[in-house]
C-alpha cells in the first residue's frame, strides 16, 4: 500500500472504480471525488446533498448513483459532473448501493433498510390535473379541447371518457 493524495480533508466513503483509471469516491459535506488516471489526480464535484455521501456505483462512464445519510440517493448521467436527487421514502442512512444495469439497483443501510429500483430510481409521476373543462362540466361539445397541467417526465397521457358519471 502507498498513500495517494485526495486533495480534501473530508471523511470519504466507499470508492468505486469502473476500470483501472476511472473511479469515484463520495465523502462528507456532499463532495464526490473523481479520478481518470487511477487516483493520481482527483477532481472535486459537489452534489446537491450536504450529507455524508457514503457509497457510489456506476454502470458506465456516465451513469451512476451515490447513497448516503438521511435516505439520500443522487444520480448522475454525465460522469459525476452534475447530480439530481431521487426520492427514497426513507431517512435511514445508506451504507452501500449496487446496480445490475441502468434500471435495476439496490441500496442498503441502517435499520435493516433495503430498497430496490427497477426504473433507475425515477419517482412515480404525478397525476396530471384537468384544467379545462372542469370536472363535472355539462353540455360540452362532442369534441372538447382538454387542457391538462404539465407533469415533469411524462411522455404520454391516457384518458377515459364516459357518458355517465360512473365509469363502468
């Protein structure tokens, strides 16, 4: 063993290397270190988390996740330059994460927490709300124009029309 200089004084977590040169190391105060030369040099990337980022896993050079304190899981699709938060539904600390591919992954942590995703951690989409015409409108034309609020990440909508108030 011989020492490498990370360039930070933060506590750091579990390292993950995609290959002998490219790797990431999460740490306290939301830092994520990245090397592209086997650890000789490290770049410092900040995440949206101010917590201790404890573990990371990348499925390719661009797509990876970091798991940490307070139920935080963040995802990058640009090699760790930028990160977006994901909804986990827990505040338990994560200790490790692992992905089989870009969709299926696991995060484990304190209090026997085990989470699984089959969609890369994307939260369920919100339900769109009909803006116009309002619900229970009467005497509408046979071809009304429907206006919905927008839902982030929605790619299509399915709607049901009934001539009675009971959908059966």
